C-alpha cells in the first residue's frame, strides 16, 4: 500500500502587496494547495514559500534562479521522493522564460512534474518550455 503514496511539495509566492490585496496572499495559496492535495489524497510533505520576490528573479550570467524558497525545494526533491510540485498557478513558479526553462530542466532531472490547480493538464513532460 505504501507504494501508492504520492509525495508532493507545495510552492507559494507573492511578489507585491497588490497580489496580497487581489486574493493571491500566501495564506490563500496555502489553503488552496492543502485543499487540492486533500482531494487527491496526496501526501503534502511541505509548502515552500518566497515572499516579496518576483517570479522573474534570475541571474542570467550564471543561469540560476535567485529565490531561496524555490531553491530549498529543488535541493530536497530526491530525498523525499517527490512526484509533483503543487501550485495555484504556474506563474507562482515563473514569470520569465529563463526561470521556466531552468525549472523544467531541474524537475525533469528529478522525475518531478507540476500540478497547477488552475491548469490541470499542465505537465513539464508535454509542454514546450517556451510555450505558456
């Protein structure tokens, strides 16, 4: 029975005060992810967060992402045998093409996919990183 357990991480991010006021607060994102995981019987191990950081934050010279919460999540994917990253929307993960491509690469390297609540059919395995 243990083999049927689907381990997931959640990821939440706000970059501006405006997002908090428009219904994208960290607490609201967390609640939606917890509700979604419960409905799918996913084992939500942890929710990582970045607060006040743009989804486009990246170092183009070093080809790296500059978000501590996201980086912490990526470094622990293998040790917890994560199958999905659950987000309210893919725009919580990226706002730039560079971040999107780097994130797709890291997730594929670790055999992890994305479950975006607002885009149920999204997959890093079927989406071209340069398409929305």
